[in-house]
């Protein structure tokens, strides 16, 4: 499988001329990754008792839920027959890697929904008693008729949240590792076909989840004139640095392994990286998205001397860079894998569409949707932790 | 000399005419040309073994498939051949194969037009196409499509005859993989194997996810612009069920496309398979294609 395009005249198979998977399929793992990553951050507090993350623990589950609610949107926009989408759960094929998504996603969302409800139950119950007018009805409905919380009930809730978070960790890992498997198991495509794909997807998912939370936290603090909790930002920075390092190492192992073995697929991958993906892979994903934040993150993560404002600014910049890295990685995998023909003799153009169902505008709307939902959720639920004094023994 | 009148790979052409194991000699490097009968016998033995293996795999495969609900042909599928024997038990399903003889293809493109008409294939998409390989004396290899494939730019290269070492045409169509990745990945049983082992798309079930298009290593599948569901060559299943030849086979003026029952030792395809060495595309992927080629070179992907 020599990639001939570099020295012979290019030739692509007729049906390869138009990539089948659009930017929506780039967004699908991007959003799903953040869902899993944000949830992992919340479990750091709820399961592993990382106290420093308390300020973002609630925000993390709510963000995960809002992102999760929009995770299927890009898929629906992509399907040529969206009205038949439910076939995936009604008549799933056991041999298909894709058929499992409906079940894994539904299970995860169910766990997450119950988790969120239990975490916010005290607040919901309290507001069901104090709110007036229509809001009162809303909170009573959200409380599912249970309008009282005894200390014993609070303790049971706490244990349930712990247990659900424990279930949620593997579920979130499966959810995103599985998305990686969708690509990694396609032997027809040498750029996708690697057993490392699930691991790479999973670590980059956690990275994107931490980054989106960091960004949200800093942004929300600034908007409401709150001083970000220094320990929280430090802890998030450390986590981000650690998981980014892991993600970069896994990605590097994979590519170096292929490069060193110089088997057939390397000819295709080398041609791809040195031409079509030169900017989005080498510049965006590696230099700007990986090396730069890896060098900068130790400042907010480990330095004790720098001023808080400076450290938080660097943390915010790194979060943006990391989100660019993960977006570039998804793009490079999904679109990059379709930029060469299976003839291995030529490259394919990816036409960027602006206004279509799968265009950039629709993509921007899809990306904005979880943030709109989050805004709505924040009107409804207190995402900041209750002050220590008002806590009634329940650690939520 | 016009575009498609370039000399066909001389060694292959001459050897095929003489009945020698052409592809084997040219690619295997025996080079003597005098190995005729012994090699033919070995080949014949190998082919028989291959055939028996394929036959067993197919039979077991078909049997196991019928056990899986949803994988077998649904009610909406084309009628199957009438039951044989006592009229109750269905007859053993026929098994089909496809042989492409690249040494015979002249790039006429009649097959492509016939397929487009027969299967209402939208312009700009293809169930089958014909590639032209031009090997230059300086070592370059150029590949393009014969114009009938229907693409702007196809067949535009005008090689100077004196620069050309050899040239040949390679028709492409569904390989009807026994272990078909397209079938494996379809999440909703819309990619199905007919009882005869032919890979079909159930257009009523397809959700248009495009996963099968990604999974086919040969670029055969496409999302049909007109119907919004996956589409592919199905060896003209509807014609085959009427005991007709696929449209492309019928249209080919040189017999470069041979279709028939591989469970019938007297069929033309069985006889050819038993006497001529054949290869499959991308063998290393283990898809076990039923479409076999005579005279495949390393350049063909
Ligand atoms: S050639 Fe492609 S479409 Fe045909 S059976 Fe094999 S994988 Fe499926
Ligand atoms: S496009 Fe249709 S046939 Fe192909 S995998 Fe998706 S549902 Fe199956």
C-alpha cells in the first residue's frame, strides 16, 4: 500500500470524491468527549473527595448533562434518514460497533440524570417551599412530589450519589472509549485503524471536559464579579496538565509506532500529515494545542509565587488552547481520514459548507446549544456550592 | 493512437491467448513460458481446494445467517428461486462468482453505461467503473478512469505511445466479500447478505449513517444522492434472480466480465477459475472477496 500520489499522477476512486462524514461527525466526538470529561471532574469530588474541586463539582454535572442532551444533535443532522434514527435501538445489529451507541448513551444519560437530581434535591425541595407563582409548580414537579428532606434521607442521597458516580465513571469511559472504537475498528482506513484509538479518544475527552469546565468557571466568576477559588483553579490546572500529558503521550506512541515500523499504512499517513493535515495536525494540534499548554500550564498548576490574576489568566488561555487541540484532533481524525482516496493514489478535497444542514452555521448552533441549556439550568438550579455554614451535613 | 487504443500488457495478452497461467508467470516471475500443463494442473488442484473451502464457508455462512433474525432476506426482498426436491424444502442455494479478466478488457465502457441505465445510478456516482493503468518507460504509473465512468477529467491524459511501456484496464465492482466489513458495521441490518451470498442494501431500513461507506475498503459504496440511502453494486441481483446475467456482463463486448455459478463445475466461470490463476483485491484485509481477477498487478489497489 504505497501512497502513490506523491510521485505519480493522483487518482481517486469515483465514490471517494465527496467525503461522507461532515463536520457534524467532528462535533459528535467533540461534544461526547466533553460530556464524559466534565463528569469525570465531578466524580473527582463526589467519589475521590478532592475538596479543592468543590466549587465546580455541581457545575460539572450540570454541564455534562447539558452537553449530553445535545450529543445526538449532530448525529441527527448528519443522518440522511433522520426519521429512521430509532432503528438503531429498535433493530440493532449485534455485529455493528455503531449499534451500541444508543444503549450506552441512554444508560449514561439515565445515570447522569438521576445523579443530577439527587445532587440538587435539597435545593429543589427548598425552592419548592419558598418559590412563588409558576416557579413553585416547576420546583414541585422537579421534586417529584417529595417535598421534605430528613437528615437520614440526605445521608441516603449522599450514598446514592457516591454509588451513581461510581457507576458513572466506567459508563463515561465506555461512552467515549467506544466512540474511539467506532473509528479504530475500520480496517479500510489506515489513518483510523489502530487499537490505540479508544484510549486516545478517552484521554482527550477528559482533557476537553476539564478545559471546558475551567473556562466556564473562570468566565462565570468574572461575569458575577466573583473571585475564582485559587485552589480550585490550581487543582483544575494540575488535572488538565496531567491528562493532557497522557493524551499527548498516547497519541505520540501511536504515531511513532507506525512511523518506526514503516509498514504499509505509514506511507499513507506520512503523505497525509505532510500535505493535507500539515496545518491542522502539526501546527494546531501539536504546537499550539499540545506543546504550548504543556509548557504554560505548570505556571497556574504548580507555581506559588505568581499573582492569582496572572495565574488564572494563563489557566484560561491554556483551557482555550486545549479546546482547540481537541477540536483539531477530532477534525484530523474524522475529516483527515477522508482526505485520501482508498485508491491510496490521491487526495480528496473537503468542501466547507456554510449554510447547509451540515454546514458551519449549523455546527455553531449545535455548539452553542449546550451553553444555552446551561444558562437555562443555571436559572433553575444553584450550580455554586452552598456556603459551608448553611450545609446541613449533606455533602453536595 | 487514440486514448484507449494503447497496447494491452503484451505478456498478459499473449499468454492468455495461449492458455498459459498468464498472471502467474508475469507476477510470479517464472518467466519460462513453458510451464503450461504442470502449472495448470497444480492450479486446477489449488482452485478445487479453494473452491471447496469457499463452498464450505459459504454454505456454513449462509446457514448461520438464516438463524439470525433480521439478517436474512425480508419479505420485501426479491423472490427466491423456486423450492426444489419435494417442493417443500428449498433447494440448495446457488452460489455465484464474478471473474474479471483484465487481459481482455479494452476499456470500452459499455458496462458502465449499461449499469447506470439498469440501476438508475445518479450522475457523479458509480456502482462500477473501469480504471486505466499506464506504465511509462521512466517508471511512472498513471491511473485514470475511462470516460464512460462519467467524471469530468476522466480519460483526459493523452500519453505519447513511445513513452508507454504497457497499459491495461481494470474494471471495479462490488467484491461481494464473504466477510464483508460493510455488512458487519451496519447498525440496523440494512446491509444484508442474500441467501445466495450477495451483499444487498435494504433501502427501507437504511438510516443513511454512511458507516458502511467508510468500512468498504474498495470505495464501492456511496450515499445515493437521489434516494438518500446507501447504494452499491449488487451484481444486478434482480436480473440474476430472473436467470439473467448482470447488465455489465451482458454489455461487455470482449467477455472481460464473467459471471456465473461457482457451485456448478461446468459453468464457464468454474472452468476458468479452475484453469487460470486469479487474485483478489486487498487480500491482506481478509474480506474474502468473491470477485476474482485475472492479471492483477501490484499497482492495482
Ligand atoms: S466490496 Fe465493499 S461493498 Fe462490496 S461486499 Fe466488500 S465491503 Fe461490501
Ligand atoms: S448507511 Fe445504511 S446500509 Fe450503510 S451502515 Fe448506515 S444504515 Fe447501514
